[in-house]
C-alpha cells in the first residue's frame, strides 16, 4: 500500500523476495490469489492451509482432496503440463517440485510466472517446504502448526530404530521393468527412520532398474510393494515370491511413504504399525 504526498511515494508495506529450495529467488507484488499447484502432496498442503479460493489449477494426479479433484481446473500431469491451460488461468504463483516436474517445462513457465520449487529428500526438507509455502501464501502460523505437529509425531517413533534390528529391505515403485527407491530419496529417508536397511542404496540411480539377478543377489529379507505410482496388487506378491522364497513381501501405502505434505501427519503411526508387523 502507498501513501502519496505530492510526487513522493511512501511504501508502507513491501513484499519480500522468496528463495525456494532450489535456491531460486522469486518476487511477488502481493500475496498470491491465483495459485497453480503442480504436485499432488503440495496440493493437499494448500488445501489444509485453507487456500480454497486461491488455488485455481491442479494436476490430474492431485487426487486429495476429492472435492478439489472434482472441481478444480486440471492443467495436465506432473510431467506433461498443459501450457495453454496454465496460460488461460493467468496464475500469480506456480508451485512445483524438482523431482516430480520436468526441468524444461518449469524453466519455460518461470519465464512468464513466479515459480516456487521444492526439493525434498528428508523430513527436514519437507517441514521447511511447509513453512515456506505458509509464508509465501500468508498462512505462516497454520503451516508452522502443521510442521511442528509432524515433527513431534516423528520424534515419538524415534525409538523404533532401537527397538528393532535392521531389516534388509527392497522398496519397489514400478514393474516392467522393476524399479526400486534408492539412495537420496524421500522414501529411503523414511525407511531408515524405522531401521529398514535399503538394499539398493549403492546403485547409481536414485530409482534404479532392478533385474531378477540383481534382486536375488541383494537377497532382501523384506520387500515392500508400493500402491503408487505402480498399483501393485496381491498377484505381484506371488510373482516376487518365486524369486525370493524366503522374503516377506508386503503391499504398502505409497502415499504415506512418498507424499511430503500434510499427509505426513499420518505417516508415523503407519510406519510404527508396519515395523511391528514385519
């Protein structure tokens, strides 16, 4: 807001610049009123922050909350963004993620719009993202409450690492080819918090393709089959059991292992129950 005295302009409030988790800086003229979210877990965070009116566009994979999935304008997928749909919405802020969105598409969008990017590998990264998005959207206090509560709930299950011995684990996200979560991934970070020892952290890729021979050689005690992005079912347990007859194989909720927004409120209890089960 400005007061005008003659030809002198006095700024009573100036929006600061914001640095995202990729160390990119964006500037806003005001708190955003037309937000496009390119990441499902961050869309759910925006909903929980009470940004019903401000969020105008989401991806086809932003299934939570269902009310937004049914009513908000969809702008394509996380890696296949429809630029024309975004341009038609005229956003004043776009929120994305380094891993989930395509670099070339983000760079093109950033030439026309403020684009804030997250980069998540650890729980601390996720909590920082929440607080930062809360600040940039004028929901700072509410975002802090969520982040503090999530941190507290994870602290309550820290003893799991001492209660249970390490269990050699493979976590699969895809089939044909088999693909696992490797090192420097958020999934791996959560596995370690429960003393699940990821057998594929030495592979070069963060999400390595795994052959039958590699799987037999790794010889995990436990195999976790995620519900997303590949929808593993009971029949896949039988398929893997022939390769690893001694391993325990479980279907797990992929959202609770890989969504790094407010869904993390439910993750500690889920991890605790899973660790006790296996």
